[in-house]
DNA sequence: AAGGTAACCTGACTGC
DNA sequence: TGCAGTCAGGTTACCT
């Protein structure tokens, strides 16, 4: 389910349910996710207060005194808030139980991850030096995500802009769907080399990325009030895409048929007339 | 250093 | 119906 907006919607949804709550029990049914779930997790997390929940890129971060739990939903992960008596389904790999309910991770493909990272008490900044977080680019809604930064970082490079967006170096949180959507809104051909995009066009791209992501968060946010009852699914395919998965259909702007290509083993959709 | 690609895994769908 | 093939929202690890 997850590009950045979906992860952010989950974060907002579970924060009022979990913040300041004590972990009563941790139940791991399947340790073999992207990386093995630490055998320490149950012991170190039980009895801890979740002080707050943050997000970096597509990672959800549960904070408590002795460390943090880093959760990534991979391609197919869903994190839900459920009543204690909810029957266990296939691929329900992990529960974190609280007094009033539980967080349950369901992930059929098991590309997701649940990692215990101890420490940070003395040095909160050390978390950002963790190998999985250290090389991440700027958050799309932060001040250091600018057209100038993208332009500067890409001089002389030849990688296609679509692949660069997915790479997480120019900006984090833009996944395969929203990369195509943002490039369409910015009028940029997804195959264009990053080094051959002007500062002015990076301005348009930065705006488009922020617009696409915040729109998606708003749509997911509309399901927030039902989060307690929902299965955790939100947003995503409820939003009408302008190009994604529309191969052969008319461009909504100029009626030219939308094209489908493959870049780096991922599908890309674009309008060959609107995007140059 | 940058760029390409194989790999991790299951489920849904398509076509024969 | 069944089976084989293809594709899916992500990211790391490894190769050239």
C-alpha cells in the first residue's frame, strides 16, 4: 500500500491511539520479513511507553525510551489498529498490543521490515545515521527540498528523472505511482536525463511533487476518522490518476494516448505530447 | 562514481 | 478447471 502519503496517513491515524500508551505484549508470528525481526523485540518493547510516532521517508518510527521500532510496509504491508479479539488472518506477522487494542502488521509479500534500533537516549541524532536512513534525501515538505538543491545535485548526471525520483536521493517518499503523476503535472518527459532539466523546470517539479503528495494525504485523511474501524487501507486507488495505469487512454489535457514504458523494471506512464 | 539488474515473496489476473 | 506466465504500491546488494 505505501508511498509516503499512505505511511503519513497511517502515522496520523495511529498516533492518537498509541501515543503515551504502554505496550502490554508483543506477538511475532513470522520473523522472516525483509530482515529477520529481532528476537529481542518482545523483551525490550514490552512495558515501554510509546512517546511519539514519527516518519522518515516511508519508514514509520515508534519511539520509546530505550530505542525505536522502525517499520517499513514494503509493497504490500498494512498496519491496522484492531480490537484484541480480531481473528488472525494469513500474513498477520506481528501484533503490538496495548490496553485498548492492537497494532497488527499484515504483509503478504514480506518486503516490509520491523527493526529494533536501541539507543538514541544520549544522542537522538544518531538515528539519522542508521544505515537505512543515512543516505536518504530531503523530505518533500521540508525547507531543504528545493528546486535549487535538485538542480545542483544533478549537474552532469544522465539518469532518467523518473528513476532518480524513485531513488530517494533528490527527494524521499515519491513512489512509482506519484512519480509518474508528478512528472505529468510538471510537463517533464520521464526519460529525460536529470542533468538536462533547467532550474525553472525543477521549480515546477518540486511544486508538482508537493501538490501530488499533499493531495493524496488529504484523500487518505478523509478516511482517518474511520481509522479505528478500518482495515488500515486508505487513499491510494481511490484517487483518480491522470496517467498511472492509463496506457492507451486519452490524455486528460490533450487527448493524445497515454504511453506505457518500463524504466528500471518499473512501469512508467506519460503523455508524449504534454511531457517533453 | 554512476548506472543497470537480480533478488526478496505472495496473490491477482490473463490467456491457452 | 487448471496451469503457466505476467505483473504489482519498494529497496538493497551486487555487478559492470
